[in-house]
């Protein structure tokens, strides 16, 4: 056997290593317990993440972990651009280590997020600082709103970039399609500095930047990264036209002027005043419209000219514009006939029956001397026009026809120079008699127990379980026939099925299964409806397409209740527990209006016998005029107290709505 002998040098090293080991062992037993050796040489890393501004959430991939076992992950800290932020914007899966980050949705979120992760391996916990980097892409300027002075150039530099491949990016101004002239604003291709030239007109310019790089040659746009406000005192005031010739005693409204001016505080806000009003002219301080009243008293034996000087003011100062508007009163001038009328109102005007409305004052092309306005023959009651101004008033309770289109008024106007009036139509006035109507959504077999397919009504079942059918072309039920179906949006292949609501009892003719009741107390409650106090005859209206089945114990009933500070509607329990046959939603004082059983309530819901698909309809209308001026809810209740078999009388309601009429 071969033996290896240690050299004197190796023997010396062996003794030295033994001494060091002994020292370390002694140190480990004499107070150095705070020293931590990294658990099993664990390493942890994430790839760099990137998201666009406004993205909801960034989700990392699973981290790369080497070493350790039974690892648990937690968030230790989060920083944004070097500042600590609320760590709750980040969450981590404790088992997989996947991190989700939810930054703010505005420009404040742009920048670099560093996430520190706390890793536990058995009893050892280690923090890995800044192990995950997430960049919310964007460009940050030192200020987001920058003021420049008209006539002076200004360059705004970028404070920081948060982009991939920053060194290879190229920048350009993205010009929005809003009609604003951006020709005096430029962006440096390499530095992204924004420059506004001395020739730029006053105004407010939101600047958007288009960025391209080798991996994204088509580019992407960062919108409104900085807003430039070119400030100045008001300038370039113009009336178009700027001159008018009138005859004596003629009134006048000038056009609205245009003006250029802007300040950072006020935007384009400008106020107006007259330097000399000659005792007869006025000006609207907000719009700059100059008014010469009708029937003014002027000496006009010869032509007289008034040159009006207008002063415009904003936060940077004021400017006076001489000869801004010229008015000449000429006794030799003939009154120009009216050749055009403009009402500045936006049409169609949408009103409920009897709802009041007042027009703005119209402007005319032609003379206002001897002006006289009137409405055409057969104008509905409650509608008038001011003979001097042309302002139209629809008084509360007016009787404009209940139409949503082709609903106009005939207006006539004449002046001193006209032998016959100028006639034209104004409108449309959309007077919709339908104040409320049932709205439908979609439902499916999978969600039929919670979604009835009726969007603007609440549903309750206070006796037994309620099932809603689903919107399909077959009649497959989601559960056994012994479960009450209550109501649902019609799903059969019948007439007008998408506008119908089915009220249904037990779908089986067999005897009641033990513990299952055939009794129904199912409510379908409308959303809150405001009834105008100036309406006429509001009523709940619908068609009864068919009723199917012979058991009169299955009743359809109609209720109404006022909802106000005293009668507060609270959405009821969605649990389908048995709450009794007399339970009501929110226990409000519901008033019974009608029932399919004659004599039960003041009104009777007319029905027509027939199977599914019956096309005959019986219209029903139940007056609710007593509730005008109030907020109400109404409800259709499917009710029966019977426990015997064949409890299957069903109803189909079509075109459910609240509608007003002009009837007496």
C-alpha cells in the first residue's frame, strides 16, 4: 500500500486551519448569535418589467430562485423614482412569488418602481432590496404646465425618460386633429426638448410626443405630456362684419367678436367694456355682443356715425381697440326686409308632456324697425312668443303634440319695410309620452338563477325558491319542475318575445313534493320614476299577450308606492328564503291598483286566454295621476295561496311602460 507523507509546509497549513476553526467555534459560543449566513446560498431574480401609463396592473413572471425549500414570499417595500411609497400598491403570491403592481392611472405614475421582496426559508428571513424593477413608460418634464410670453421664444427640457432603449429613441411632435395651428411648436429629435417660437399666437397648446425606436418603428404616442400656454394681453379683436347701417329708431344686436388672448390662470377668458357708450349702447362683458335698444331716441336729421371703442381685458392686462364696431344711423336708408332668422337653441329639444321651455333670443337678417313677431295659426295652447324679441315660451302644461319628430312651430316676423311677414319653422320639439319603459338585458342558462334578463327592475321571491328562465329558443328548464319559476324575460319562440315578461307558476301538473310549496309571492319592482307635476294623465300601460292555465288562484297584481324621505326604498333580500305570502319589498305602504281577479282591487287586468304564441293582445292602462309631482315605484306581483297540484296559470306582459297623454 502506498502512503502519502505530508510535507513540513502542508503540516504547518493543517495546524493553522485547525487553529482558525477552533477560534471560529469559540466565537460562535461567545455572543455572536446575530450573524446570519444566507439560507442555503439562495439567489432570487426577476426580469425587468414595463407597462404603459394608464394600464391597470402589471403582473410579473415567476422569479428565478436557486436554493432553499418551502419558500414564502412577501412584499418588503416599494419605491417610485427613489421615494418610498405605500407598499399596498404591490401584492405577491406567497407561494409562487408572482408580483402584481397597480400604480396610479395618471401622469403621476410615470417612472421607475423598485420592489423589495422578503423571502422566508424555514426560520430564516432575508430581504432582497430592489429585486424587481417595473417601468411605467413616459416622459417627464420639470413642469407639466409651462407659461410662455407671446413674442418670446421658449424651450422646455425633459426632466427624465422612462423608456426602453432610451438612447436609440427618436422624438417628434404629434399634432392632434383639433384644428389648432401647431406650426410654431417643435420637438428636438434626440433630446425631446419642446420649443415654442416667438411667432406663436396666444393660446393653450397641449403637447403630445411620438416616440420611435428600432424595436417599434411604427412608434407610439404619449399624450399631453406638457401643456404650453402662450400668454398675452388681448389682441386681434374683430367683429365680422364690423359696420352696420341702421334707420332711425332701429335696434340692433352685433355679432359676437373674436379675440386672441390667453393666461395660465384664465385660459382664454376675456371680459369686454365700452370706452364710450354714447349713452345708448351696452356691451355684454362676457360675450362682447353690443346692443342698441329698440325705440332709441336719436337726432337723425342727417346721417350720424358712432365709432365704438371696445376694451378687452384678461389676467395679463387690457387693450383698447378703436373703431372696433361702427354704427351709422341714416334717415335716408330704407328698412331692409327680414330675410333670415336664427334661433341659437340646439334642436331637437327633448321634453316630457307639459314640461316648460323658453327659447333664446333670435337674431335676424334685416331691419328691426317696426319688428313684430307672431306664431302661426293652430299653435297649441300654452305656447306664446314675445312680439318684440321673438322669444318663445312653452308654459308649464303646454299642449305641444306628443311626437318625437316632425314637431315644429310656425313663426312669422315682419318689420316696417315689409308688406308680408317672413314665415319659417322652428323645431323639432321631441315630446315623448313614454316617461319610463322596461329595459331588457341578456341572460343565460348558467346565470338564470340570478339574472332575470330585466335590467331596470328588482325582483324578489318571498315564498319558496324562484327560478328565472333564460333567453334561448328552447324551453329547457334549469331545475326540476317542482321549483317555482316566478318570472323571466320571455324565451319562447313567440310573437314579440324580446319585449315580453313571463309570470309563471309550477311547471308540473303532479302533486306537490313533500316540503315544496306551490304557493307564490313573487314581486317585480320598477326603478324609481319621477312623475312631473305639470303632466296630464300618466298611466301604467301594458299589453296582456296571453294567459295560459285555468287556475284563478294564480293572480297577477299591480301596485304603486311613493318613495321619499319618509318612505325609503331599501333593496330587499336576494336570498330566496320563505318570508311568507304577505311579505312586501321594504315593507313600504304599497297601494293596490289592479288584479286579474275582478273586485280584488279598484282596477281589473284584462286577460286573453291562449297558449304560448297567442298574438291577441288586451291593452291595459291604470291611471296614476294622483301621484303627479312625486317619485314612485310600481310593482307587478305574481301571487297565489294554493298548495294543490296543477298550479300553472301563467301570464305574459308585453310593452310595459309609464306613459302620459293629453286626454282630459
